[in-house]
C-alpha cells in the first residue's frame, strides 16, 4: 500500500496531540495517511500498553487512517542507531510516502527530539540503494520521501508553516480524547501528570488558536522544516 503521507511518532497520542487536524484535512482531500508509532508508551505514568494500543486503534478509526503500526521500540530506551534506523527504513520503503511528518526537533520529553532525528536519518537512508532491507520475505526498493515536516509539541517553537485545521477541530479533539487514560478524568485514581491536568486540553486549543490567528483562520497546526520550501507560484499560499 502506497501512502501519500506517513506520520512517525515516538508514542501513541503524539500525532493526535500535535498534528491530527492536518492528518484529517489531508484525508478529506483524498490522501492516504498512516501512522507508525515507535513505542507503546509503556513507561507513561497512566494507563498501560494494552490500554494505549486499544486507544490508538480507536483514534485511528476516528482519524480515518489507512494504516497504523506500532514498532514496539522500548519507551525511553530506544536509540537513534543502526538497528532502529533500519526498522524505520523498512516502513518508509513499505509505504513509499511523499510526505513524512516527524516529532518536534526539541521538546520537554527526550524521546521526541530523539525520534525526530531517527526519522530524518531513516528518510535519508531509505533512499540509498546499497542499504539492503527485506520485509515479509521480499527485498525492498530504495525510496526517499520528498518532504519531511516536524510537528510542534509541548515546547513552543516558532513554526515555518501553519496548516489551517479549523474545519476539523472537533474531529481532531475526538481523536485526542480517544486516549482517555492519559487526560483529565475527575474519577481517575491514577497520579496526575503534565497532560492529565484539567487545563491541558485548554492549552492545546490556545496554541491552535494562536497559530490560527497568525494566518487569519480559527485554528492552525504549526510545523518546522529542515530545509527551505520551494513553490512555483506565490498564489498557492493563503
């Protein structure tokens, strides 16, 4: 299955929290989009791997994804090394995306920038013919995505581009709330975390409102890039 867009995420819910509006928008434009989660978020304070996987599947259905895969890397302990790079390369070659979305280049959680670097390096490696990979008993062909964009997570980063997600805000937030174990629940007996406070979801909306206002719309999601973006016409811009 060839995908138009492939989203890599260190943890289940990273993509939903940071770029689910963009995912929904592109699916509504007829694009095929998938998510590859690196870990099961098993070291998170709340929930457990089984619950997180169930929540990720529910979120995938809300988003309308073509595919969602979890690579089973170790939460916190995965590395940007050859072993992990080749597993990500296999996913890039399997789905041959034109656009890749990756974790934030810097953030409060150390897995996020680590996953960002791992994804960028794997995207380059996937285009090298002399790096050989096999998946499901078959040799894979080289493939390098045309563009890599980094979504913005907890830390504020000034975006290079902002996507208008105003039409999809309710669906976006439904995908976030699919991860019920992670967010505010007055009846929960689990320890409170940074994202489980009553104010956290309000912060998400405030960030999106701020990004949206900067481009003249209600809600926006920001991304950074590693290299300059080229266009053929200034009329393609909002």
